[in-house]
């Protein structure tokens, strides 16, 4: 079929699309987890049977089996060298399996798919172009961009593919929440943007069944002259009698098909869970019917801004970021939660640190993968004593559902200063049988926390309030290639990081190197300083912790200590000398308490405050002189 044939047909006729291919293949015994796109090469007859079954059911728009036939996905199976061949063969199989009265759309799926959208745009552009060129060379009647959760990624794909062809391009969005993309655009906003990029048709597919697609269309503005299509799932995936399946039966699709056509849908098919029987019921309803002219809902009240939310003003004191930007010496002190149920010593230490002049007490999130008391709970307790908490949020222990719930709890408690970290693997901790989650990286988590600050949930749902998180990023300067570490830090800043906390540095030259490497980042950097507790502690750090180097003269000084107390005293003295250099380069200081010895960081805090007063008095004296 030709380009004009498809678009002209959709102007005056209704067309039936096909349904799920993977569902059909699983029913034929293909194992879940198999790269079904590979069957185009290893079992083309089976793929042809799928297309033929949907054609016999009444489908006149057939999709190539190439949803995941991109280099990124195929590389997981060692098939990255077969992208071009696989896409071309998929077109050939589809065309050979149907009659001349049907159209073949070349399918390109989201590369990001269900992952959090942090990606290399140039790499994605190359993958979209590679797949699109192969499909176009194979002779498709148009391109279908399918199951995109994020408008940003879909825009990227359209920008690459639209200049490659005059054939029709259809763009399908999937929703995490009704009426909104995962990256928080209303479907109306998304359709408007896609129309401006030159797509011929906009669509809603996957995740939701017919009624939820219908509810979205009832509130959506569709640009004029835009072909509207829909490919709903067979309801939501659920568990019944120990098996996963989709609830919606074919007769339900027959009942709802007319309602979708009344919304102006001109191409109607199915997505996950649908079968040739579902499509046959749609074909039965559409037979003999003409398209319905789309009537958009009233614009008043439908199109709220993606970022229009209620802001709750909570904080009355300046954040650690604001203090540094105001050129105030700002001290963050790490004091880990206890490993047992007794919090009295922790509270005693936190109060003493506050009295000494610490601006915020930061608490790790099960540091070294060792179970400790919840820093959320302790943060709430600290606030009762007017002690500012700054909690770590590790990517390791919670899936995305748990992470959002945790952050919402922090917001409810008024704990708005956090440090996002990856987290040490559980196998190195005291519960090695526990699983490390790592749904997202620290870069991705920073981006998602900042999304909460826009009043948008992880899923794209609009929230009734905006969070006000001030987000820190961790930086480890103890690497062979400092430039590479800084580039990763820049990605965290691009994702939305407001400040940086470094791993402890143990030599003056290291302090200077960190300053030179980070001085142009544009956000406050808190230089890490952790006092040594003795000679063995110094030996361990110097010889067993990658990247950390204790100066030779410091090792000799620590070796001369005779007992635990003298070791701590010397460690504090060494730290004070290091702080002399650090305070010249950084307004933000990050003191790390070793082994819960809060007295050591208390002394260092007093030292910093005393030195600041001394330097201020000297400056004043010099000015008056």
C-alpha cells in the first residue's frame, strides 16, 4: 500500500489494527523472557502465522514484530549485529502474510521502555535512525512509534525519523496515570507538541484498558487534522489462581469499541493481552461504520500546566546551601544511627554537636550495608530538639515504590535536606542474604526527587503539593582519573543536585586538588574530613581502601601514639591541620564521625568556629588599621 492510500483511507474510513504479538507467541509455547524479535530470523513461519491470524480476524493495519529490535535491547542477547537484517526480514514476513488490502506499519519501540529516562541522546538518536532506515528500506507503509512513557524520548525519536521519510509517522504514548505522561505532561500538551513536530497521527496504547483510554480521550484536546488511534490493553494485568493474566474478555472490547469510535478514533486495535478474538470483535463493531468527527472537550479547566501545584511554605531557616552561598561557614557533621534499639548515646552526641555549632547532622542510610536504625525516624526526633537533620537516601534498599513512599514521609515530617547515594552492596554487610534493589542509579534518583519538587510523582501523577527537597550528591575524589569522576558529578548536577559532599580527604594536596576540580561546578561543595582514630586505622585506610593515601609524615606521627586515647588526640590534631587548608578553599565543611566518636567531631567543630572568629577578628583589626 502507498503513503497516500493509508492517510486517505483514514480520512474517510475506519481501520482495524492488530493485537499483541507476544501474547500470541506465549500461547504457542514460546517461553517468557525469550527475545521474541529473534524469531523473525529463527522461526519466520511462526511470526507469519501471527500476522495471518490477525488479518483473518479483520485487522487491516499490521505491525511488524520489531518493537524491541533496536541495538540496545538486541545486545542483551548477542544480536546487536543483526539489527538491519532483523528489521528488514520482519517487514518482508508481514507483507507476505497478509492481503493487498492491508497496510504494514514498521514498529519502533521505546528504548527506555520501563526504565527511568536518563540516557545518552546521541546514542539513542543513532539507534532510532538505524532501525528506521532498515524498516523503510524493507518497504513499510508508515512508521509506528510505540509505547513511549515519556514525551521527551518520543520527541527525540520523531526528530530523528520524521526527516527520513514522507511516509506517515504515528506516535503512541503510554500512561502511568490517566491523562498524563510519566514525565508529567498532560496528553493534550503531548499531542500538541507531537503535532508541531510533524507526526500524522497520535495514539494512546498499552498499560490501560479501553475504559481508561476512553476517560483520557474525554479530557484531551486533539490537534485539528490529526489522526487519532487507540490500542488499549486487555485490561490490567492481575493474578488469578496463581497465574498472571489480563482480565478483559473479547466481548468487553466489542462493548467499548463503539465508545472509542465516538471519540474520533479512526484506527482501533489492541495491545498487551489482546488476541485475534479481541480484534475480531472490534472488526464486527466497525464494519459498515464511518469515522466520527472529533469534538474536543471545552478548554476551560482541562489544560492545567504541568507544574501548576499548591506550594506549601514550610522552612523558616536557611538551608546549608543558602548558608554557603551567603559566604557563611557551614558545617555538616555525619553521625551514624545506632545499630541497636538504644538511642540515648546518639541523642547525647547530636545535642553536643548542635551546641558546638554544627549546622546539620547528617545520617547515613544503613552505611556499609549494615542494618541501623531508620534515619527518617531519628530525623523526626532530632527536629524536636531543634537539630537540623540531613538524611542519606540510598538506592540499594528500596524499589521505586518504596523510595517514593519514603520521600513522601520525609516531606510530611519536614525533613527536606537529603543526600542521594548509590549505597554499598548488601553482600558486604551484616545481612548478606538480603537483596540489593538498585531500581535506579543515584543520578536517576536525584532527577526523580527533583520531579517531586515540581509536584509530580515518579509515575507522572500530579500531586497536590510540591516537595521542597534540597538534594546533595556524593563525590569520591579517590579515583585514578579525577576528570572522569568530575564528569559523573556534572551529570548529577545536571539531574538537579544542589550541593556536593565529598569522601574524606587526608592530605593538604588532596584538598587543593578537589578544590581545583570542583571550583567551577556552580554549586556548594562540602569537603570531607574524618579524623583518624589510631595507627591501625591509618594503616587500614592507607593500605586497604582504594584511592586513599595517608601522607608518610602522618603515618609516622600516628605510629608514635601509645594507646587509644593518644591515637585519637593525634588524629584530631592532624584533622585540625588539614582543616586549616580546607577552610581557605571551602566554605562548606563535612565532618565525618569515626565509629560514633562524636567527641572528636565536637572538638573539630569547636576548632572551626574558633578559627573563624580568630580570622574575622584579624580581618577587622587589619581593616581598622
